[in-house]
C-alpha cells in the first residue's frame, strides 16, 4: 500500500484522517488481485449477466410447469344479438285441438300459440373449472423434464463462468508476465545506458577504441526499442483484462505467481475430473432428460381423464337454461394415430443411446485433456528449475565480464552479451512461471476448485 503525502495545512484532525483514507482508497484502486478480478468478472461481465437472466427465465418456466398439477379456474361470458327471435308457431295445432273440442273460434278462446322460445338479445357468464386427473404419467414426466432442464441451465451458467474464469486467469497472468518483462527491459536499458556512459568516458580517456562506443550505442538503441515494445505489450494486456471484467479502475495487478511444485499423481486428477467436471455433468443431465422423454412418449398410450365444471354467474334472456351449475368427468383415449407414437418412442430411445455414446467419448476426451494439462505443468516445472540453475551461472558470467571490462581485459560487447543472455534466461523463466500458473489455474477450474485456486493465489 502506497500513500501519497501532500504538503497541506490541515485545519482539523478529521481532515487528515479523510485524506489518508482517500489516498489509501486511490492506492488500492490502482492494483487488482486475481480474486478481486474474479469477483468483478462475475458481477460486471455482460456474458455472465446474460447467462444469469437466461437461468432466471428457465427457472420461471420450471415453476410454470408445476401448474399442470393444479386446476384451471376461469370465467367466460358472452352477450349476443340474433338476427331475430326464435319462435315456434303452434297455431295449426291449436286449430286442430279447437276442432276436436268443437270450439267455433279457437284463436279467440285458446289464444295465440305462436310462442317465442328465445329473444334475439341474450347474455350469460360462467365460472369454469378444468383439472386433469390422469394423463398416463405425462404430467409427472413433463415436470421431471422441466426440473432437469433447469439443472442443465444452471450447469451451462457455471460453464460460462468457468470459461470466462479460465480466460481471466490467462489474461491476468499474461498481464503479470508483460509487467515483469517490462521491469527486466527497464533494468537492461538502465544497465546498457550506464555501460554506454562508461564506454564514452573510457574512449575520451583513450582506454578503449571507438568501436567499443559504437557497440554500446547499438546496444542502447536495441534496449530502448525492446523497452518501448514491452510498454505496448503491457498496455494491450491491460486493455484485454479491463474489457473482460468490465472496469478500468485499476492500472496493475498485484497477485504473485504460484511457485511450481511437484504435483499429485495424474490418477488423482483424472479421478477428480471424471467426478467434478461440468461438461461431463451436462451430458449426464442430458441422459436423464432423454430417459424422461421416453416416458413422455409412452404416456400417449393411456387415456386422458379430466374433471370439468361450470357455474352460471349471470344470464339474461335464457329461459331454456334454468340450471346454476354442472360438473362431470371427461375421458379421451386415442386408440390409433397412424403409428405416430411408436415412431416417437423409437426416436426417444435413439436419443438415449446417442447420449450414452457421447458420455463414453467425453470421458476419454477428459482423460486426454487432463493428461495434457498435467504434462504441461510437469514440463513448465522442469523448465523453471533448469532456468533457475542457468540464471545463477549467467549472473556469475555477467559479473566476470563486467570486472574484465572495468580492468581493461574485456570488451563492452562481451558485457552486453552477458547482460542480454541473463535477461533472456530471466524472461524464459518468467514465461515458464506464467504458463505453469495459467495451466494450473485452468486445471483447477475444470476440477471445480476455482475457490481453492484463488485462495492459493
């Protein structure tokens, strides 16, 4: 933590406390640990946010599927106008009866028998109830399928988080590598600049020939060019990680590399990979979903039984409808559908077989993938240890070249070559360290141990 001290006159102790707090906050905002970067990734990245909304949508769809267990209650109503009243003219029958009864004027005695059964204006409103009582197990199967789909959506969401976490680890340590490389290039530049100044003085005093100063100037130009390139690498790596996590409120990363160590046996990692990997769990969930699909298709062989009911809430001009409610049970059974069900069941069974084969191949691919990561870690560990030994020799060689040059028995070119050789070894060492951390982080994420890895960092 760095605090910038300002030459200010404070009117009260509270002002000093506030400015110290502000300076501390500014300092913290300039650096970012990998754990902080991961938290920002989960909260700010657009792809993860979109995946989270998709998960919420699937969850609501899963809740909606549960409504199949419950009755459907609704209300309906209509108000109609017919083209004319519905009437029945019974006057001929009246006249016939009048004749039988020897009535001389049936119309006067018996009246008009032209009866209106329904006026042209009518209306009604009802409350409706529908509830499926039996569907051959389809409702249970559909709800189970919906639950598995939600679990799949959760797994896909975690896979997206893991995918971007692996990318974050890669970007983070690439930025760390670029920063370490920049420090080395700055050291080389300052060292070569110092040697260039010494060579110029030695030449002016007639100790070394002019060609040595020319070598020093060429080396200084090369060192400056490499330094400028290293600065651009840092800027590009910084932009990449800022875009990934969705914030620019930092300028450097502060988490250190994990030092390479001897790993557990490969078999332990392979066992964890087969039990914890999210890709494999996705295939296993798809297998369960395919099995449920067979049950859904089998349910089509059974009849569908439902409870239905209506209650008349209001009516107008409906003299023929005198009941207030009715209820009953309905059944529908499709006995033949042109062999559609048989083919759909076979298709569902083929999907089950397909997922079984995918699961088998996925396990083999995961074992190969785990071995690849493991071997990469072993290789980078060996490279790191070998380069550590080479670095000690290169540092000794540079020291001897510098002493020889200062004593006049060596050339500046030999000093620069020894310096560049040491820098090259350091760069290779940092690259091996970076690749080890990236690969180790990827392995831990795929094993479902992201939190463990971040805590190690």
